[in-house]
C-alpha cells in the first residue's frame, strides 16, 4: 500500500540517506523549519551526521537501519544520487520517499537518463550506448571526436575520456574497464546552464533562476545568477525543459538539470541529479527560498512557495587544494580577509581532512547589482587563488 502524506508538523522527524555536504545543508534547512533529522550514513565523520539530530551509522542497504529510519521518520530523502535505489524502494513501502527510487535509478545511469530526456521531449547530444567491444566497431564517424562516459558512477569529470578517433576510442574503453559506456559527439559549446526544479506531491512545480556555470577539470568552479550572456528565449526553454523532465517522472523533490548551449544557439540537456546541486548553493544567500528548503518542503508536504532572487550572486567552489601551499604544506586559507569584503558568505562543510579536488565549502557573493557581485568575486578569487572562469 502506497503511503500518503499530510503536511508534517514542525517537531516531526525527517530522514536522509547520505551524509555529505548536501545532506548537511538540508539538515540545517529542516532544523530552521523546526524539524528533527535522522541521517543514515556509514561514515562516522560525515558532515550531515555531525549536524543531524540522530546519526544512524550503517551502510545504506542495512535492513535494520532502514527499518529504524522508517519507524522514526515521517518522510525520507537522499542527498546522494549513488545511494542504492533499492534502499529507497524498501523505505517507500513504509514511509513517503522523495525522490522515488525509480527516478534515482534513472539518474544513476546515463543511458537511461538520455532515454528519459527523449521521453520528455527534450533534446540531448547525439550519442550511442556501448555495451561491449562489438558495439565499438559499429560507431560512426559522426560521433567522433566525442566524449566516452561510463553509464554509472561518473561525476565531477570522473569516468570520462575525450577521444578523437576510433583508435583512441578503443584505448579509452579499455582504460575505463570495458564497462557499459555512452559515447557522445563532442559539440561546440558556448555556455553551460543548470536549472533547479522542485515538484511537490500535489504536482506543484517551481524553479530557481537559471544558473550559468563554469567547470575546471570537470568540477564546477563558478556559478553566476542571473545567467550572464544568455538570452530570454534560452532561459525560457531551459525552464520549460526542466519542468517537462520532472513531470515525465512524476518527480517529487528537488531535481537539477544541466544543459549545454551550443554556438548555434541550440539548447541540449546534458545530465541531471536527483537532489540539490552544487550550482544551486547560491540560493541559500540570494533567494527567498533555498534549494534545500524546497527539498524539505517537498518531503514534508508543505507548499513550495515561489522562490525569488533578491540579490545577484556569484558562487565560488572551495576545493581542498586551497589548504595546501606550493610546497605541500597544509595551511588554513585566509578567511578573515575575504569576509571583510562586502556581501561575502562563507559556507564550510565540516570536513576534517582537506584533499585536493575535494569539495570543502563554497563562497557566495551577493550584491545590489551583478557588476558589483562579479567585482567582489574577482577580488576573492585573486586573494585565494581560485579560478577566474566566469568572472
């Protein structure tokens, strides 16, 4: 029997599978609204576990831990797209789960993801699914040069190789372990966008402002809102496409869709994440309702409200590289100097060990005008040695 959900009153328990920084920020949002949160996460040092009211330290598929989470909580979500979908399905037999395991399973597999884009009537890059070496021999020249991506467990540029020809394709397929892959044609990109869409159990849909993103080595470096250099038609199309993708799922919760803008102006869906997203972090400081509060509202059956951007914003990702000097010596970055600048908001994730390329936090700059936000962000980037892409 499918559980139903009346709005959960403050004081109720919400559950979260996954203990990373996204879970931590969702915990904070839930607690602000008066909810208590239980996190299921095996890592004893997990950021969300430290912030939660209760930390269940177990693997995501542990039947006793899942039963305890279902007993304690009035609704459950996930902050991690690679949490086993079957764990969400098991919970859903006893408690409302948002998003559903079926939607998460699609987002875990690039081949299924692209099929869902097609089902939603949203264009994506020309591609082919490669199951084995025989499939490689049938790849046409129209897909080369291209990007070879594993269908599962790839994020932040992992599990990807650029290939120029068939020889490089064979070598890259072997390097990636001969697992199932998707080969996408390499296209001339003008920009990268993302849209955060939230859908409630009642079917209500809202979006955050369209975000323009810049990546460095496959990891998001900068997000600027409003999206600079993007015309109104492209913004409207991105929002409409994100809504169509969420509707085709019957999705409940927060979903992020990333898009490519080609040099000829076409908009193509790239990938999606069934959770709040790095590119939406600015919403904590720049919007009337953040992406994390939207996730909590969707879980609890509350009205989503209509998020509004009240300040132009620039988000800068903070990776563990900042904690290391050129000689490898570890040192805390100079936060005092950047916090002295107007409109700077620092968010550190409570991770005890900085590592290169590890997401340790983010900075958001808000200002009365976009020009002012960009100017301060340039000063922050110069002081900390951050990438200046998008600034």
